[in-house]
C-alpha cells in the first residue's frame, strides 16, 4: 500500500489545495481541480493510505469548502476500500 502525506497547515486557497492533491496523488494534467473530480479519482484510486496532517486547518482556512473537502475525502475512503484516510 502506498503511503501518502498531505499537511494542510499551509493550504490557504482552493488552488493550493488542488495543487497539493495533484502533487501527492500524482493526478493527471486533466484533473478537473474540483470536489467532484477529486471524488471520482479517489473512488478508483489504487491501494493507498493518505495521512492528512492538521486536517482542522482546512476548515479554518477554507471555511465551508474545507468542510466539504474533508467530507469528500471521507466519502471516497468509505466507497473505495483500497483508499484509507487518516486525519490528524
């Protein structure tokens, strides 16, 4: 299982979040950079465990979008048994 790490402490904008997600997951160049596209990619993602450090900072920095992002990550992990989310 691939181990991935994302630290949300320095993510202040949607663009920064999607840049970081693209880098960490190795998403293709045509990744839609929105929550629907993220969900679609993660529900089909091969075996990986994402450790999300400072998860609460997503809500602090991005408000409702941060809450939605956390929900998408959790929903994708529930849908795809090969994708594990560990939020700290």
